[in-house]
C-alpha cells in the first residue's frame, strides 16, 4: 500500500509531536501546521489524503479553515473538538467535516478513524458502479455524476450514497450507515449520520430529487426510493 499522507493542523505542540510519532509508526506520512492560514494553504495543495483539523487555532479558527477548504476541495476532514462541545461538532459537520473526535482521545481511535476515511473499495466481486435515473456512482474511482456531470461529495457523503444506492428500497439503520461511512458505531445523541444525509440531499440537483429520494424512517434509519423520471 502506498504511504498515506495526513496533514495535522493543531497548535498544541506536545499533542502534535505525540501524534506524529504514533501515526508515523502506523504507516502514515505526517506533516503539521500550527496556524489556521498555514493549514489551509497546505490542505489546498493536493498533497494529502486526509486532514486532522483542530477548532481552536491562531490566525484563523478551524471552522473558518473548513469553510474555506470546502469551497474548493472535498479532502476528508476529521475535526478535533473539545469534549462536551456539541455546538462545534454540529457546526463542523454542517460545514462538511467527515467526522469528529473529542479531546482528549486515544491515538488508536484516531488511527481507526483515519483508516475508515481513507479506505478505498477493494475487489469484492461487486459491480464497480451503480446507476439510478441518471445518478451514477463508481465505487472503484470514488466518483459520482449526475447525467454525466460530476457531483462533488465528501468521503462520508459518498459512502452514505453508495450504501443507499446499492440497496435501494431497503431501510438501512443509522448504526450500519455509520459503520460504512465513518468506520465506527454511533454513540448516544450522535447526529453525524443525520447531518451527512442532510448535506447529501442538499447537494443532489433538483432534477435528481424528483427521481430519487432519501427518506427517513422514524426510529429505524434511511432508505433510498426511486421512481420514473
């Protein structure tokens, strides 16, 4: 496997040094930045597979970095948040973070989250692509198009759509979707999947939403339905 490249943007020097040591031993090539503007510039350089982004940063806070990044890039992002600060987590997800991890955390948990976000579909005997009413998803290339035009999705949004498109008409529980999209179980009061689904719906063009719907099933999860279009 090629060396995976991660950008860590955090001004906590002690934490950054510890994570560089751990992630390097786990097979990652790690670069760091301590200021928001420097982190944004590096994240936009196309040199990295994933970004670990703290919220409290000098020069430009992490949420502003994420907002600026998402205007130009769908680089997978894990936000580092203060434990118990639900507002930052929700805002981060709404701005397009793929996942979040509250401080303090176990580096092994971070490693697991990184692997989940950067995994690529391996040969499992499944068809490499699926298409429904002009919405085409290519699992091998991690690409989505609508009537031939590319649709930009984050890694989590892509994985959610992939799970739903491959099992249309079937209700998929939130825990199952979280395992597929985030590589983890949901915890109590975790709204990550709901937020990602909301963003995914908003990104689908109106022409697609007339033909394909992602419906919530109260107390169970989500399903994708399609009809003539």
